């Protein structure tokens, strides 16, 4: 295979575009020369050639035959582009210090900046020569290159700034973010339904035809679960059920039918708009307003009394909480002795590289933002005091489901995780359904 080599020659006497054009053409006529660029302002020619067909000396000779003096540009001889790069380098240093970013972390961005700046600079020079213009003021071209370069740097600066800020999210900030996203989703899609076909399909698969016919339109339109806890909670007439993160009430309305008018059904959700829509669903279901009690609240800190409930159900919610221990301790506290949880939630099937999970957490990305390994999750359930944990079902998410869930409640509300990170967790994100008893 031909061995490509690059060389920069310093040339005397090519101060005009015509001379530069002459040198370029002379070089391009040499067998083995692949690319040639001559810059009158910088007084150089950059040549890419096949080293098996032509040598440095032959190239110099060709230029001399065209009437110019040439020599190989010495190491350290600073051209305009090099000076420009030095300027970038200094800016880059300042930036890394300002944000305390290890240089290695943005080397990739930096290399991009350098490459782009060099290319733009070269393209500008070529263009001027091609149009017979004089390069009167090389600063113009440098500025173009710098503009692109600085654009990239600013982009890198912004990226790092945002990541740094988001990484510092407190538990309260996470909850506000979650409530804001679900609130906007509820307000926009209660009437027209979730536009995501994958989420729509999921709901149809999770609930039976009979259940779907009983679910009020608003609750169905805003359904965002990953299971159907009522289907395995074994609810009995007269029982008291609390739904953690009830959303617009899909499971609450089904639970209300199971426990009947003698039972008690309570929904808790952190998002006021979801609670409002839950009220709407209740009315659509034809229930009197008092049949379902709803509270705007945080499942980590409930305002419900001890030993109130027979069952706590939850559908794709605890994954969103930053303090899962607190949520399960609250479930334990409000359950009667012998009471049970029937949970549908998302976990990783194995431990994931902390660097990747940190990135998901940095934007609290959909339902992977708060995901932990199944083993750790079930340990939290045990530590809260629950026993007899029985996994009812596991479903490994398909790539399409994973994308939809990682941007829950929708790409308009949640920044999409890096596809490379999603690829790493592909096949390792599971929706689990389980029962556990307060023994
Ligand atoms: C993925 S949606 C599921 C909603 C509902 N369970 C369903 O199946 O449609 C998650 C819900 O959990 C609620 N949520 C998130 N964190 C919460 C918290 N700490 N306390 C109470 N609700 C929370 C959100 O407001 C949202 O309505």
C-alpha cells in the first residue's frame, strides 16, 4: 500500500496569490503528490505525497524550478496557525482550571477544536486563492478558524457546566425536577393521550381487555407504569390500599373496584397536576368523590398514620425517588402487621459501571436516573423489615422500551441519555413485579 507522508515547506517569494497558485500547480503535477496547499501569507506549502514515488528533495527541486526558494520548515518555526493554536491552548487551560476539569476528560473536545480550526483556516485560504483574491489580512481567516474553535470550546464549557451543576442535585431538587416533568406531561397529554407508541403499546400489554374497558380515559391517557400491581396484589373486598405515586389513577380506579365500597383507597403523588387528573379519572369512572382519597405528597415522608393499610401498591415510582430506603420504611410504617406491598418497578439486573449510572443520575434520566441493581433494591426492601419477598415476574426491556423508559415521561420533558450509555445497559434493565410481607 502507498505510504502517505506530509511535509511543510517554507518558501520564499510567494507573497501573492498568483505565486502561491503557481507553486501549488507545480506540486500537483508531480507524480506521487496527492494534495498540495500553498499559502502566500504564511509563506509555506503543505504537501501530502506518496513517499515511495517522490522524495522531499524532489519536491523542493520542483519549487525551485518554478522560481522560488524552498526548504523543509524547521521544528519550532512558528506559523500563523501554530500561533493560533497557542492562543487556543491558553484558553483551554483557563477553562479547565475555571471548572476544575481534568484535562484528560476534555481532550476529545480539544482535539476537535484543533482539527476544526486548522481545517477552517485552510479552507478560507484555499477559497481566497481559488477566487483570485489577495490574502491581505490573514486575521480574517484566523478569526473564522477561531470562531469555530471557540464555538466548540464554549460548547464544551457549557456541557461541563451543566453536568457539574446537575450532578450536585439535592434530593429536593430531584423531586422538584420529577414533579415538574410529570406535571407538564399531565397538563399536555390528559386529553389527547401519550404520543409515544411504545408506551401506548406497553399499557395495552400490561392490562387485560376487561381492565382496559374499566379504566377511565384520563387515567389511560396518562398511564406511565411498568406493570399492573392490582393484577397480583390479591386485593379483597373491604381492604385499605395505598398507591405510592398514583399518577392519574390507573391502578387506583382498578383497586377501588376490587376492594369495593367497604374498602378504602388512597393515592399519593408528588405532582399536583397528576392528583388533579386523578380526581378527573375518578369522576369519569363514575365514583363519588369520596370513594378515592388523594394526597399531594412525598412517599418518603407521608402524612398518613401508622398501621393504616392492608396493601401498598406502586407502579414504576420508587425508582424515581432518591431515597428508596425512606420510601420502603414509610410503606412498612403505614401497613398493618401482616400487610403487603405489591410493587412494579425498574431495576438493573446487575451492577452497572458507576460512571454510567452517575451520568444517568446527572440528569435524573427517566426511569434509569434512579435505577439500582435488583440485589441492592431487594436488600432495601428487606432492611425496611419486609420478608417473604416473592418475585412475580421479570421483563427485560427491549431497546425501544429502554429508550422510551429512559426518557419517561417523554423526550420533550427529559434529556435523552447518551446512546452509548444506553447501549451499555441494554439487556440489563428489568421491570420486576414482586410481593413482600410486613411480618
Ligand atoms: C412513571 S409515573 C407512574 C404513575 C402511575 N403509577 C402509573 O402507573 O401511571 C411516576 C409517578 O410517580 C410520581 N412520583 C415520583 N416521585 C414521587 C415521590 N417521591 N412521591 C410521590 N410521588 C412521586 C410522579 O409524580 C409520577 O406521577
